[in-house]
């Protein structure tokens, strides 16, 4: 199970990598036109729309990225299956479709289906699509249906599977959504404690997409709170209105960047540059715009315990801000742009204390994250299990069939792949081919068949047997090209 969630985390890094740039584009756009949000500046509108094209479609990016990353051979047909899965479920569970399926007016459809296009649905779509692809991409149908065999069958089976998933969620989703709304209404009566509980569950529910149900209770006029609307319209109570927003500023602007610094410092030395590029961009996006998905999804599945700690700290932050009646608000998210805009509003109460609170939370996140990552050896970016195993020294005298360094790049990768694949036992023994940054991550049926000397003769850096069926071949930073050639060898 741990390995499965780590694979999810690695697969999510593909779509997550594009988010910081999108968030920065939106932030610059809002900075250019803070009041009109693009309505008064064509340059701002251009940047905001370009960034929102990615941010607003995060769920479909998750569906495609996960289906590709979790598939056995990283084929484009797997990505297509992910897209098909997402389109099927979001169409079947749209308000119009639900109204037809239930024979009711659109206005009578549960509000749960108004937010069906969320990250959870994207993740479910990607995982189901990958499972269907891995199961059916080599399936052979009778001659009359042969055209639909193999990889063409995967999207078809995916669509059928998502029909089943959609029918289940048709009945389950509204119940869960309504339960969260009721829960939110209850804790809203608890004052600062309620704000803290809301902050905790807000972060905890992010992976499921059900945080929208909770947000609707506190931010909008579902239970009479309407925290965002009242704050910006100056129709609330100073020091109280904004209590369900203010505590997010210390977390998004300071806390998560502190956690990012901890993840950078605990990354492997040879991974620090790669990790730094992601963490710097993601931290800037979080601080400037309040878009935290690039940071949160970088460790959400790879290190769930760390995400739980993040949720707890978010709850504490909202509790502290609400207790001392420090308030600020946001129209987009809790970043610098919204902080500056809201600080001048009449209902903002001692907002700059949130900056001081944020500095404290930066330190808390850094030291807590660093301690937990090291203590429990968590697989945050740059610290995968595949990077912790001791490497086996290369035996230079293993064979005379080493790959010549003078050979062309493509020929070199192809020859390396052939030698490694043959040494692993070929089609009869190799079941899965995958790779991380520097290693081939392989599954075999019988480890006794593996010829280590032959594999080492390919000029690789080393071999690591992880378990009875899992083996890693350390190739280096060009591992992707060797993996691609090995995939071509599979019959």
C-alpha cells in the first residue's frame, strides 16, 4: 500500500510541475489589475486567463497524468484512457445528466453535483484508467473484433468502468456532501474552536474535493455566515467577519514555504537542484497568489503523515487568528495580493499581526517538517525509497560485451536496454518496467533467473535487489532513454 501511494505521488509530479508557473501568471495579472481582475486591463486578462486555463483544469490534468504515470509502459493510450474516464464521469454526474437520470428539474439536483469537476474525481479517473489499461492493453479479441484489441480496448473498458463508478457516486456523493454541510453548520457555532476545526478539515478534505462542501458553509451564504461576501461588502462585525479566512494567510504565505525549505534540505544531495527548482517556484506561487496545490500535492500521497501534520497546523493557525480577532480576507486565495487588497478594508482588524504569526509558522513548519521527514524517513521529493537503497558496485570484469562509450547515443541506449533486458530474463520473466530519476525500477517473476553479471556488462552503475520480485538497475540521469528502449523490446 505504501508503495502504491508513493507511485501516485510520483505520477502527480508531472501535472503538478506546471502549476507554479500558472499560479505566477495569475498572480502577476491580479497585481496589474487588482480591482478589475482583468476587466480593466487586457494584459492582466491575458495573464489571468492563461494561468487559470491550467489551474481551473487541474482535475483533468490529474486524470491524464495519473493514468500515464501509473500505467506499466507509459504509453499515450493510457493517457487517453485517463481523459476518457474523466469525460465519462463528469458528464454522467453533471447537473443536467443527474436531472435526467433522476427525472427531476435541474434546480432540484443536489448541489453536490455542482462541484463534481474536482481533484478527487480526477484522481479516481486516473487510477481507474491506469488499472484498465494495465489489464487490457495486451488483450486479444476474436478475429471479428480484432481491430478493438490491445491498446484500443483500454479506453473502451475504461469508459465502461467509469459508468459503474458514476452510478455508485450518483447515490453516495450527495449523502457525503450533505453530511459535510451539516457538520460545518454545527462547528460554526463553536467560535474560534470551530474556526480551527474548519481549517483542519478544509485541508484534510482537499484530496477528495469535498472541501467545497465545507467551504460553502463558512464562505458563502449557505448557513448565514457568508464570511467572504460580508467581509468584502463591509456588512459584518469587525474582528469576527473574516475569521474563516484570516488563518490561511500565515499558512499559505509562510508555513508551506517553510515546509518546502525543509523538504529541500532533507533531499538527497544529488537531487537538491531538481527539488529546489520545484520548491522555489511552488513557494513563490503560494506566497504571492495563495495557490498551494503544487506544494501540497508534492507530498500529499508520498508522505500522508506529513500532510496530516499540515492539516493540524492549518487548524491551529485559524484558531489563533480567530482567538485574537486578527482578520483579513481574500477574493481568490490567501496570498500576498489578496492580503494587501483586504488590509485596507474597514473590516480588516490588525491584519499585520498575521504576518508576525506567519513568520512564526514558517519556523514551525520548517523544524516540524524536517524532524518528521528525517525521523520517519518519509518519501518527500528527492527522498524516494528507490534512492535509499545501497548501490552494488559495478564489476568491470564481468564481461567483454560492455557498451562502447564511443557509440552513438541512440545506439548506446538500445544496446544497454537489450543487454539489461536479456539479463533480467526477457519477456518470460519481466512483468513491469518503470523508472525514477536515475534508476530502472523493475518487477520480475523469478529473481533466480536474473543474471547480474550480464546486466552489469551494460555499463550500468549498479544493481539493487529490493525484494523477491523487485529489482533496481542504476543507470544514471539518462535512465528514461534506456527505459524507453526496454519497453520497445517487450512483446
